[in-house]
């Protein structure tokens, strides 16, 4: 820049500006301050290529380009390449697919998602073969229509014999639908000796896997009845206050 050198060599020369410093102005084609202001403005996001600390535009690029929804996550889709991962749906978990993070529904296969239980000690008597409720019940609301419900429990019965076959029968009911039934179990055939009555207690171990195919509240209960009509004597479930319990486990598909 010849004119700058001449200016620096002129007498009197600017006392604080050297010819080298004036040489830095070589090639300037417009107002320097305007160019500086334009480079430092927050509107210049550099479309991602300058989102490094050296250019001081990180926050501008992140706020104006990558994140536009509450819950967004920034990750590297490649070397030095920031990318946006939008917020997932309620209940989703963060996982990895194809080498990059992604949102997905949690794996539920074979896992216990919730447990509900019910219990009773109330004795219920029966004088007929008609099924009656045993007061053992529990209600569960499945989180998915594909879930299965594992039913576990135990319940005691008392049966008396008057010279004929005696026994009980029991079943599991989902809402109003019978899903499992045991006919004539715990039967005895021994008759009376004189005025003696043959009676005994036994326990029903409940194990059943159900597929309700619903996400609505679902009630499970047990019912029982006599295998044959008793002669002048009643059988009982939960006899003498024996505790009974039912446990419902939702198993993810």
C-alpha cells in the first residue's frame, strides 16, 4: 500500500501509527467498522459450520437452529456435526439405534409391570352346587392391551361327608366371564360311622395366566360350590377365618 507508506514517512508523520500498521488496511473496500459490526452480530449463525468456541456463535446456533422444542437433545450425528433429537413421547426411554441416540418405548417382554393383591378371612357357607362368591377378589388396570395377567393365590375349603361323595368345585371369574374352573376336587367318598361325620380341610393353589386384551379396569374373583348337594350340612370356604389371598401380576408382552 504505497500511499500508506508515504503517509507514514511524511513529515510530520503520525506519531503512533507505523507503516506496518497502515499496511494492514491493504485491500479494504468499505467502512471497516461496518464490517466488524456485521461479523459480530447475533443474527449470523453460519448454518452450523462455525458452531465452535473459536467463533463465539455456539449459543446462537443452538438456540436458533438446533433446539426449537422443550426437551430437545443435541448429539453428534457425525464428527464435528451437531444434530437435534426431538423430545420423545411420555414413557419413552433413551436408547441407541444405528449408532445414534433415539427415543423408544421401554422393552416390556416378560417383565412385571405392576402387582395388585386382595385378601379375605370371611367364611362363606354353601348348601348347594350353585356357585357363590368367596369374597376373594382384586382389580387391576393393565397398562397395555397386549399384557398378560398372572393370577396367583391360595384359598382353603372345608367339606363334610354324610355317607355320599362330597367335595367342592371352584373357579376363577374375570369380570363376569369364567376363565378357569375346577370341578369336584378335594372329593371324599368315605361314609359315616354311626353318628360320625367325615370332614376335612384342603387348600386350592391358584395359578393361572390370563390374556384380558384390555386397558380397562378388570376384576378377578373366585367362586365355589359343592360337587354334590350336601345332606343337612354345609361346606365352607375360608373356614374359621382362614386367610385367603389373590395376587395379580401384569406381565409385559
